[in-house]
C-alpha cells in the first residue's frame, strides 16, 4: 500500500512537471505568434526560404541589346520576378540562343524551352488561322479589341483549339497591343495601287496573301534580314513594326520614304507560350503570376511604346531627313478588298478558319458599333490645338 501511494505521488509529480514545461513552451510559441502578428516581416524570410525558387528558360524571337521587343520581354520577366518576391524567375535568352525562331513552338511544346516570346504570325505556316490571333483582318478592331475578343469574346477557346490542331502543347498568354503597323519603307512616295504593283516587298502572315492580291511580289524574311535585303536590292520595300524597331534595324539608311498606317497588319500582340506540363507543375500562385504579369506588361509596354515610337519618329524626321506620309486611302481601300478576297478563299477551304472569322465578326459588329459611335473625332481636337496634322512639327 505504501509502495502504491509512493508510485501515485511520483506519477502526479511527473505529470505536473510535464504540464509546467508545456506551459513554458506554449508561452514561447504564443509569444512568437504575437511578435509575428506585430511584425508582418517576421515570417516572410522563413516563408521565402521554405519556398524553392523556380527558374523558367524563355527564348525570345528578338536579338538582345538595342531592341525594344527584347526589352519588353525583359519587362515581363522582371514583373514575374517582382510579383513572386523572387521565387519565380525567367531566364531570358535572345533569338537563336537555343533554337531558330521558327522552332520556338516545337521547343516549348517538347520542353526544350519552358517558355517563348514571339508572335502567332511566326507559326502561320503550320495553320493560316494562326494569323487570326494577331495579324488578321481588322473589321474595325485594333489590337486592344482583338485582345478583348480573346478574353471575353470566345477567342481563347478557338486559340486553344488552333494550338491542338497544329500539335502545340502549351499554355499561351498575350501582351502589348501593338499600334497599327506602318505600310513601311519605300524608295519613293507611293500613293496609288499602280505604284506598288510588281514591287518586291517583305511582310509575314496572312498579309503576304493580301498584298499579293494587290499585285505585290511578297517575300517573308526574318527581321534581321530586312535592311540588308533592301540594301542589296533583294526587295524594293518592306515593313517590320514601328519607328523604334525600324530605326534599330537601320531602315533609315536604305530608304527615306516611310508610310505610316496600314491594314495589312493593323493589330498584333506578343504571344508567350509556356510548356503545359511545366506550367501545371507550378503552384497556383506561380501560375497566376505568369498570367497576371502578362496583363501588367500589357499596359506598361503600351505606355512605353507610345513615348518611344513618337520620340523615334521625331528622330527619323529631324535627324535622318526621312519623309513620313500617311498611307493613301486608295491603297488602304485596296488592302481591305484584298482582305475580303483572301478571307473568302480561306473560308471556302477550311470550316474551322471560317468559325474563327465568324466569331471575330460577331464581336467586332457589336463592340465597334459602341466604340465608333461613342468616340469623338480626336483628330479634330488635335488639329484644333496644333493645326493640320501634316504640318505639325515634332
């Protein structure tokens, strides 16, 4: 009996020590929790340390150095880094670092690259419908409205279906609604369709078909080959994209006649393909960052472009004595007629192509009715302040 009492006493004593020690530990933990609540940075380092940094390899279709498109790809990569707090990084590589530009889609799909940065017109050769997601007919739509159609008008589902048809296995995001691309660089001022008939001209995508319908002899060349080809006479005229990019290619050294405004490529944006398996292996937070960084870059790149493009247009005029014109209505009307012929031809051959076009037309008919009726004539306001557009010096 004495032994039982002693044993019971020892058990009670041990139990008291356990609860006493537990209380001390609890106080420390609770204290830590209070400190963490008071200091929002207290757990940040620990959380970051516990989350492994993920690096994705991206190849762009643009050269590094003085190239605004490569710079914009870098802007996107920087936003991903900042939004993730450094836990998701993009290793950006220039054109040709791993594969040729034409091979980016296959390289991303197979996992040779995690990501790419290019435009859908670069895989137009696999399926003409690719151009409808960047360099298609306008129907009054600008790049911004085409992106609106992608996200809210049924375009994304059709885009996914197009990827499947060509065998690309990736998730795609878009950014940078590009202003309408210039008709480009010529050896003289062209005002009539007869001025360009038979002219050897560089462009890409469905625009090749449209301008061929106008009587031009079209050649598809990579951006880096445009200026040398015009210098040697392989082509007579060319377009690329904008005053900044064109200046960086040195087009002002081979031509002094630059025509702004055209329907051959009146809307385009960058495509960011991401290997599907790699994307799905990421955390939901990282997936969301890749998507929303594209939206953020979309706005930032557009704001940057307006300033840079207008600054470089001024330099072309004032420092390089380039003559700048607005493309004539006669040529623009011929381009629209060319689009009608090309689209009708493709629709008759490919029901899926027609399905995409019908979707775009439906969206354009409704959305542009509102926009065109609601938007005042901004040119009137501009000329009211600064005088006739053609006479304004910048």
